[in-house]
C-alpha cells in the first residue's frame, strides 16, 4: 500500500470539484501547489498507475482521469 500524498490529493480534489475530465494537467494547473518532481511528472503525463504509487486516492484519480480508464 502506498503512502498518502496530501498535496497530490489536494490538487486532484480541486480539479474534481470543477467536474473536469483531464488526460493530463498543465504547468499552469499545477502552479501554486507544493508537489514533488515525481508528482508533477505523473500529473503532466496523466500516468494513473504512477499517481496511485505516489499516494493519490484511487477515487480521485478515476474522477479526474476517467477518460484514461478502459472498460
């Protein structure tokens, strides 16, 4: 089980509250958030597996990056 990343979950919550679906986040969207380099790279790439490994909540990952999930 991965550790929980408060800054990562905070930005995902902010995007989810806007009801936006993303493939990736831009530098502008990440501005002002205290994210590490690995977190920024995963958000910029829309890497859902890496986001989970870094401590993002699976529910928030799915809410924001829903289009990256296949049925």
